[in-house]
């Protein structure tokens, strides 16, 4: 009985971990999109900068869809997506603070 309970508990915690990882990726995407939208509204991003940033967001979305295509998002795929999100975050900051 203890073994069954322990295995169920392990399975539940593993599925919770798997659920949380894509959620963090989604949260980051949402936050980055919000930052771009705020930059457009307050005038710190011009149309060309906005276009470039939106292309970067689309690239990350394609990476996510490709990773999900086989039904399993591997650790390497998650790390690649997070790395690209980090690069994109830096680009958003740089384009919003270029003091033109």
C-alpha cells in the first residue's frame, strides 16, 4: 500500500513539474508581449522596432510549437526556448531604451 501511495505521489509531483515548466514559458511570452505593447503605447518603440520585436516573439512561438509537435518538450528544448526568450527580453529593453 505504501509503495502504491508513494508511486502515485511521485507521479503527481512529476506531472506538476511538467505542467509548471511550459506555464513559465507562457508567462514569459505574455510579459514580453505586454512590454512591447506598452512601448508602442508610450512611444518608446517606433514601427520598425515593433516589427522586429514581433518577429522575435513569433520565432519563439514557432520554437514552442515545434517542441510540442512530438508531444514531449525535452529539457534541451525548454532551455533553448528560455535562452531565446532571454535574448528577446534584452532586445526589448535595448529597443525601448535607445534614447533616440
